[in-house]
C-alpha cells in the first residue's frame, strides 16, 4: 500500500473491497483528487472471483456484459475468449484493470476490517484493521458486495471429519486431485452444480447430497469469434446503453410478452428456442414469469420434462426435479452436462429430504439410513448473502448504534446506498437495491457514480456529514416491501430472503422494480436537491 503517509492523517475516503465496486470506487475517487485508502481481505484484487477457484467456476452472464463500461480504453484493449468466462479469465480481467489503471498502490491486501466507528464530534469514521491499525476518514464506502461471507452447513460434527475438507468459497490455490477418491458434495445451488459436473468426470466415486434441487438450464458456452469480438468493440456504446435500460441491467433478452398472450403451440416453440439458445434466455421469454404463478408452473414443468429426457434412471430423474417453489425464485442456474453426470454409475444422488443428514463423522457423512465414507468432502453451501459482509464486523454509527442492531429485523436503508443513523457511510450493491437481481457491474458503476456526486455536492457546499432521513428510509422500505409482494421471489427458501442462515431475519428486501426504475429513483434523489437527506456543518444541521 502506497499511502503509508496518509495513515497518520485524515483521509477523505476509506474503501473496503477489491471487487467490481471497490476497484471502480478507488479509481473514481482518486480521479476526483480525494485522499483515499483501500483494504481487501484477499491477497489481491478480484472480490468473489479471487476466492472462487473451485473446479468449473464460471460466470453465468455473458462476459461482454460482465465488465466495466466506464473506460472505453479498457473495453477496447481487453478481449474476452468465451461467451461465459471462467474464473481464471475473470481474475485475469481484474488484474488487467488494476494494472492498467494503477489501482493496487491504493490497497492494503490480506487485511480485514474489524471495526468502523463514527466519531460524532470530529465527523469522521475510525476504521480499525485486524493488524491493529486505525485510519480516519470523512467517508467510508463498503464495496463488500452481496456475496462475500461464505458459510458452512448447519450440520453437527464438521470438526470431527478427518478427510480432506474443501469449501467452494475458500478453495485452495493449489491444484486438487479427485482421481480415485470418494468425494462428497453438499449443496446443489449454482456453485454445487458447477462442481458436480466437473468432479463427476474425475472422481473415483461422487456422492451428491441434495436437499433442494435447483432448476438449471444449458449454458451452451462457446469460444468467441474474433470478428464478433470486433463487432462488439465497435458497438460497445449502444450495447451498454441497452443494458442500462434493461430490467436486468444487462444484455440478456427480455420481452413485454405475457405467457398466456400467445397460443400453447407458440409458447412451446418459444421455450424450445430459449432452451436451444442457452444461457438465461428462458427467463426473458415471457415478462410475467415472476408474477403469474400459473405461467411460472408451465415453464417449470417444461424444464422438469427436459430432465426426463436426459437422466436415464427414472427415480434419479424424479429426485432431480425441483418442486414446491417457483422456477427462477431461486437463483437460476446454468450447466454444461449436469444432469448427464448422473448417468455415470459412479455418481450417486442422495436425497436428503427422504434421508436427511444427521451428522458429519470422522469418516464421512451419516444420514438417517447409513454412513457414507468419504476421502474428500466439499461444501458448496453458499453465503450469508446481502447483509453478511456488514454484519460480520462492528460498524457503529451515531450514538454507538450498530448495523447489527439496526438490521436485527432485516436490512434497512435508503436506496441500498445509505442508512439513517450512519452518516457518511455508503454501500455499493446494498441489500435494498437490485443487488443480486441485476447485473452487478452496472449496479456498482451506478452506485459509485451516485456516491461521487454526493461527496462532490458536500465539498461544493462546505458540508461535513450526510445521512438519509428516517422518513426517506421508511418510505423506501415500504416501496421495496410492496414490490416484493407482487413477486414470486419470496416464495422460495433462498439466500435472497435469508432462510439459509440460522436465526437470520427473513424477508425479501431486494428492490424488484427493475434496474432502470432503480436508476430513476437514484437520480431523483439528486434532482430533488437531496431533500431526503440531513446535512451537518460542524454541529449545525443544514437543510438540503
């Protein structure tokens, strides 16, 4: 870190995280001439893609879409090789951006933040690291992302296991061999699916412990033709504008077509076309799949029927069929041969609904019916999503109130960007914005740009602190809850609603109104002259 000289003096901004939001924040605030320092728990840049090194790790959005738009130089100089980039290529992209913009010098890596405390008298944040260092800054930007705190399954006996225990979210940096090993995988979300289809080809035997099957569709990844890449580079401006005005913030197809507005035969043709196209095309085939339960069930049954056509054993096929929740209410998954994996005699599906896991033993996994001995056990059990990063350490705002206390009954904020009671504290891709429901890169850029405008406004007017009013926060959360009631997203037990973490407050706190509408609300807060915020100059409250 190149700002050791700044540690003894007051900084303008402290940034936490080195993923999409963090890197762009460092660049943006540096270009504004602000004095900055950034911290990252990992040893280098990349955010979740620094940690996600498990076999098969790959993005489920088109690579050209899962990339920055703020720099035309980066767009032109970087070339993606595949439609859906693998983890090594994604990490190479982060490294390229960090090198091209000289961002690493602002970071202190291998450093976790253990506390952030607001000093009311001095109008600054005191941020302490696990190295015992404390830095002081006027503003604190939590670019920690919606998925950065992995969690183990809530199963007794993990510490007793004597075999090789691996966690998808903290995968070792050295090669891992599965050859001739009895491998178990717990977790069948998007990560588990990617692991199973890779490990299934390599392991001696594979045991997949499944509690809730996921809907997954063919990715149909492909190498990108150089002529196509050249076309994209010539047309990035239009592509980005289309993405920003799409409900999902990306280039994934979407439509205003309602499911029952077309004939059954035409619906079938559209679904077959989407299945053949691959990716998340099916999610954009009809506009009402997350609002009309009957339409949703038709599409769910279409996918279940596809499983019958792939998996040879009818009992296994039936166990792999998701039921009891709407399709796309859990994170939609993409695969390359996942269902085919279960046609191998060495791959075994264990239904943990009819035969639940009782404990982890020294030798493996015990279910109600038997114990499965394993040489290796892999946890693909996800994250403490949306809120986990900010509740994992002590963040204390005005009057010593912590984020954990404020969010005890669920995450609350205004626009997913700021919280009442926590002056000068900003979040990117916060839990009450679109977060996991739209392109994370477009959201990150939108949020950092918004924060930059707020900081500039304060500098221009000689203001010391900013926070949303209680009414603004209440009104925003009421809007979030009203929109959530119209969506089928809340009808599945997922990390979206907090059901994957014991004792966590449950409920859908994501903004489900689409990315363009979210951008409108963010812009309106500025255009209204920041009337939904309280400012202070010294000890004096200043009207917007």
